[in-house]
């Protein structure tokens, strides 16, 4: 996120220089189609950018990085003697294709995981949100080339079908791309099947179009594989929930919410807005727990560490899809008050080492934490020795912002999807009253489609709450 923001600021300087070059009497006669193409693409993709930050819109990211890779190096070489362009530095995307690969993967992830059609993405439509920022025919063609090289065969084929449907299509170019795609897909098909690669068709393309392998696998796991308890089943259920394709039996749960004044004397004057998302096991969503100033304090305390986590290694450029840091009472003035309020809400002991310090995370497009369970954590004594032990009785997630689109927390076993609401707190237990692990609390994250997601998480210890959370 921070890398992309810095890159966008740097490009605004480069654009200003190149705009001066295009209108300068000294260089007017040296204006080239490449310069005009760059200025046109920058201006088109920023025409309504006031509503969107580059780093919060995957198509803006792709277009920006593409310009850095394919336009800026040549333009810098051509015009540096007249107007030295700002140097991008060692994180220059043109020196390393990882940023371009990441930008493409963000679009592929949205297309794949959320099943958004390329025809919508090309015009900048994401489900019900029309952003007005899309892709040109040339950029779609570039996207097909790169995705094919990276073995995103199914996605590349869908984009090719879109190109084929356009009135101004390049029939020979499309035929060539399709021929290359078929040959590479079929050459690697057996190896990709062995690797459970989700970006291939079920059968070789020379036999005709078959379903996506990922769809076939998902259908099997959500029918005959239901209740297996295998992690792969939870992965496909999470994928189905994020893409609105789940066969949820509990999608129309009765709304159960109330103003709680009995949980703690603190809430007599300020009732706790409580929502029961799921019963047996109980999952609670508490609303308006933290005011904006508290959320700002959390973010400001974590920001230096998040910036450090996002710092690019000097030897190569990269983009992190998630950055995090941990904060404690030494880094935030209201920290102890916040944890006291958590205690009032949960009825559990969180003093001293009874709860982990607060972990603050920021997710980009493509950012998720995989499907996981919070009951266990790993302690690394040294590089060769890891200890896995279970002491996380319960989990608290404090949502620090409203996500424009995506970013839900998903519980695949329960068919439960929780939309992030700024200032709200999600709470659940990782152990049952019998002291055994509650395997229904496997959960994952739908990556943000538009915007960013910020959360603060802590885990409450089991041993320190043996009297508060008694066994039955």
C-alpha cells in the first residue's frame, strides 16, 4: 500500500515534467507518439481519480505500473537532457517485473475469486459499483499476453473471448494469442493437474472448452465432500461464500440484536449495541465500540511499524498485499482503557499477559490470511525449532474502517459472512465449554476488491480465564 502510494506521488511529478515537455517550444518538434500515448493514458486514468486513490483501485494500479514499465524508461532516456525526470529509485517497476505481476494478479484474483466478468472489469464495473475507470483494448491485449505467460490460462481465455466480441477486434492477433494459449495450456496440463492448479480447464483445450478445474473441484467438495473436516473443503466453501456462490442453508438468519445494559455497569448509561450472528456456538457483533478518535490513535500508533513492514528490500521491488504491526500500552495512550472496555464486553480477563498485544493489519486487493483457526499459535524459539500450543480461548477483531467492496470475514463451516463495519467488534470463542477445540471457528478473509481493510486483533488466553470461562 505504501509502496503504491509513493509510486503514485512519484508519477505525478513525472507527469508534470512530461506535460511541460509536450508544451515547451524547445521540444515541441520532438513530441513522439509514445509521449502522447503516456499523457493520454495518465489523463484518462486520473480523470475521475478524485474519488479513488491509486492504491485502492486495482485497474489504476495496473495502468500505473504498466506506464512505469513500458513508457517511463524510454521517455526518460529521450528527454532527460531537457527536463531531467524524477528518478524512481531502486524500487522502479521497470527494473523488476514483480510489481507488474502483482498488479495483474490483483485483477485475476477479482476475476477468479469473485467471478466478475471481464466485460464488467473492462469498463470499471465491480459488482454494483461503477467506478468509471477501466481498461483500453490495448491494455486488455497486454493483460492477455502477461496472464498467459504467468499460466493464468482460464482467465486469459475469458479476456480473449471479450476481445473477440469487440467490433474493432484484431482477428489475426486474437487467433495467434489463442493458438499460443492452447499449446501452452495443453503442454502443461498434466503437471498443473498434479499441482491442483486452479487456473486451468478440466480437460486439454484441444478437446474443446471444458469447465474450470476450480469449479469442478468446488462442486465435488461442496456436495460429496461436505462435512469431511478437511481444510480443502473449508477453502472451497470460503471461496464460494466470497463469490456469492455458496449453497448457504443459513443465509436468512433471523436478526437478533438488542441494547445490553446488564453485561457491565459501564453499559447502564451507554448501552452496548449487541448483535448475535450465530447461536451455538455464539458469535457476537458489537457495534459502535470505538469512536473515530480511538481508531485514529490505534492507526497512528501502528503506522511507523506498518511503514517499516512495507519497506521494500533494496535488492528487488515488491508489493505486499498485507502489512501489520503490534502495539501496546507504551505506544498508545488509550491502550489500557481500550482493553478495559474489551473486558467489560467479553467478561474475560485481559490484564497483563492474559491477552496478546494488539495486532494492527492493513489489507490490499488480493490481501487475505488464508483459512485458519485461532486456537493455536506458533512460538519460534529459533530457526530450527517451533512450538505449537493452544491457549487462545477467544478472538477479538476490531474493524477500523468501512471497506468499499469485499473484505468480509468468512466462517465456512457456519456459512457465516461478516461485513466490516467501522468501529464494530467481532467476538467468538475458539474452545467449547468442555475445554475442547471448537472446529467450527475455522475462518478466512475475502480480499478487498476496492479500497483497503484495516483491523485490530487480539487473542484472549485460556489459562488466565479458567474461572471466567468455566467448563461444564
